């Protein structure tokens, strides 16, 4: 598997403990209803930091706005707030504005003015306290600058207004940050942007979609297990807006089959409640709430592999609907379940895992009950995952996205704007509009999907090593090749072949990729070169210079070539070479940072993502496959591989000195 393209997180000055397991665990928001974070005006990394703040302080974070009792966002205007809710499928009617009421109301129950003069019959506020209008909010909290009228200074004046049934409250982000700073939940009234009652979507008109069902009526606060049971009622039915639970999807897939069914209710029995004491002992990482997947061992075939396969399908649907936050949330949950060493028998076990919420426990309950309903000894599937195979739109988008060189956005463009429905449509109506790489992806579509066996991967790596030594005779046959990616994690079949080429002399690896590919092309092993990069050679093979968290920067900046491979040996009596075409990535690494390159290309996506997050949080360093640097103005290179005589030793030393500890590649399978 190629190294993931993930941008580094941006530090959040308002929350120093946003994404570290060493952060203090509190229960500030444990009694609050489920919280939804509006993504409007928030970059991805900022959004991630805010969500972590909610979770680390005991809050229940939801990715389904229909479940939310509280919505937090960088929105200042009431009308804009109502529009933001509606744009995500949550229709409301405004409730009376009670945010300006306080304990200083006069005898006629009239709210006080901004400054109220005292009178004999109406004693004024305590000395030094200024009565102000608390209903005005500012959007300055994003930059750490508080509103001109800081609500926290006037909380003594406000009384908490009870939330009506079926209501949702949109609050400014100040409520979250100031509550954390105060160590307790502050009254919401001073931070309210909009308050509304959840209603049925208006009847369909010329420009409206069909009406939706009534949204959830209540949120239970009596404990996490009880919330897991009642969460089943909070899922929109098939009549709801299409994939309304797909948070932040820019455009939901069409088709009746894509609409989610109500999952089976998770009913906790008395016997199950009594069996809590019989649960297996929690692993250390569960007990200590270790949040980073790179610090846990996740085997290739975990005990709960079938359930994970269902979650992977749901995550794939999130990818195809451009739900980046949903993808990340499911990836975090999947990684935790993949590391759990026991067969999960009840949803309460899932609730104990870091990164797993009520929604995942609910899905597991449905997974179990569907198997029981089918009268089999095995567990069943999940209705939300079925859509990947049954929904016609998702099926087409999935096929298009599997074309090499076609991303999700391009796949959606093919479907929604060009009207293509299969590969034949692409060939017949749009062949000339495709890039050369996309044309190659369509041409060898079926062959690429078949993958590469371990034996074939080894043969390819040996051929690469032989040609590398051939074009660099001064290396005297000492150029090394390391198979990474899925092969190194133990997969029997890999989607492609990833091989790292290295040598102790930097003059050998300089521009090696150009001569190596040319030699392989000459002998017809490489039939097409999809891309070729000399980024490391152009900076003298030094570690990538740290220039801050620049958006869009790739983690991998080594010399590399992405090629199409075909064994040229075949029966010459045949007119055409019958050997399959495969995808091969050849990466060149200088020896001084070969451990970084191998580590960066050996883990699954979530492992690699959390590795970078942990290194940033724990040490203030930036890790990529070219090396490690400090995140300071100087950006000093950190040599964490010093003393390693072999690439195996250098990788082990690197992991230990990064602080994540050594674990073999077959334990980095976070999916």
C-alpha cells in the first residue's frame, strides 16, 4: 500500500490536549446531550481538534445531526445558524429567545436593559458587576480572541433556561473552550446563537425533496449503556433524506436503495448487565485510553475481522460521498476494534474502546441480531453496509474510483456531470478526454484488480534489485531492495508492489530512479511509466525542509517511479504476451533515513496517520519518509537511526526513539 497523503495537524492554541492520550481525562460534558460540530468556516485540522476536546472531556460526539441536542459552530447570526442546520437535513422552528433573561428581571418580568439604573424598589447588581446584553456573539473565537463582551464575566447574572423537548441548541465555540477552562459546564444561555424545535420537513413542493420523518424525540442522559440502547431510536428511517447521517457529504448518492434502514434495537438484557464482571481483562491500551493506533498491535486477522469488514464497507460509502470526517471517525473505530484481542460478545465491550462511540455499539448489536434472525451460527451483516453492493449509484461510483488515476471527485464528475454509467461509456464517449494515466487505468482495469501474490512480489523485487546493481556497477552488488506495503504486513495478495531501494553510499542512490526505470523499460519489464519523481535528488537527498503545516504537502517526498509491470517472458509462439499487468511503486531512499522510509511505507493508513499525529504531539517533531525534523524555526534534523547497522536495526531504533515502541509489520494492520 502506498504511503497515505495526509496533511499534518495544525496546533490549536485554545486546546493543548486536543489529540494526546496524556491529556487529562475529565467528565465536564458527560451529562450533556450528544454534540455535533458544524464544519462551516473550520479547517479539517481545527475541526479534529475541537472534536477531540469534546471527547477528552467526557462529551458524546455525534456525526449525525439528527441525534444532536447541542450543535457547536463558528456561526454568529441566528438566521445563518438555522440555515446551516437545514442544509444538513435538520428542519426546525425557532423557539422564543430566552438568552437575555437573568436573575435581575424586574417585577413585571421584563428583561433588563444593557445598563439598568438602580431605584429604591429595585436594588442594583453587586458592586463591580456590569449588566450587559449577553445575546451578542462574535466569531473571533477561532483565533483565540474572545468576544468583546466576555460571557464568562457575567455568568452570575444568567439563569440556565431548561431545554424543551425535541429541541436543538446552536452554541458558539466559546461555550466549549470556556467550560473547559473553567473545569465545569457553563450555563448555555449566554452562548446561544439559535434555539429551535425539531420538526417534520415541510411537504414536497416544486423545489423540495419528499418529506422526512419526525426526528428523534429525546436523548437519554442516564449513563452510557442506556444511551447505547436508546441510540437505535435516533437513526433516521428509510424515508429520511438520502444518507442524512453522512455528515458533511457534499452530495448524497441518489436512488431509493441508498437510503438507510432503521437498525435493529440493541436491547440490553438483565443477564448481559450481570455479565459485565465476566468480561475479559482489558488490555493496557484500553484501560489507559491510548488514542493513537501506532501504539497498539493490530494483527492481519483480528478476532473481530467479519465485523470490521462491515465497518470498512460503511467507511467506503463515506469516501464515495466525500464525507472526510466520517471516514476519519470510522477509521479510528476500526483501528481500535482491529487491535482488540478478544472476540466481542456484547456492545458494552465496544463502548470501552477509545474512539468507539454509541453508534459503533449500535451497529454491532445489529450485526449480532441479523445473524440470529438468519438462524445461522455466524453473525450477520449491517444494513448500512449493504448499500455498497445494492445501491446502483454507489456501485458505479465505486467502480469508477477503482480505476487507477481516478479519484473520488473525478468519479463523481464522471457520474453526475458526464452521465457515464460504466467503463464502456467512458471508452465510447470520453476516451479522448481522459489523461494518459486514466486511459492506462481503464485499459488494465481488470488486471490491476487481481492483485499480486507474495511469490510474484518477491520475483519483481529481485528483478528490480538486479537491474539497480546493473546500472550502478560501482555498488558492487550491494544495493538492497525491501518489499514494504501490504506484502510486509503479511497479506497473501497485495493491490500493488511497493519496493524500497537503498545503498549506504548517497552517490549511488542519487538519480538512481531514472537509470533504473530506463533499464527495466529496455528489457520490457516496465510497459508504462505513470509518474517519475526526483524530489529527493533535487534537494541533495536531505530530509524535507520544515516549512510549517502547509496544506496539500505530501508526506512522501522521495525519488520514486509508479510504473506498470509485465513479465516479458512468455511462449513466443503466442502472438501476444499473456502475462498480467501489475502496478509497481519503486522508491529510492538514502541510507541515512532508510528506517523512516521503511516505517512510512509499511503501516496501514490509520497507523501512518496516528504516527505523525503522535510524533507532533509528544515531541514537536515532523515525521515523513525522508526523515524527522523539529517543528521549530530552525527545523533541525533529528537523527534517530544512528547506530543501526542494517535497515532492520535502523527501523527498530527509530520506532523506539520516537516513543511508539517496536512492533513488527504484521501488527500494524489498522485497515
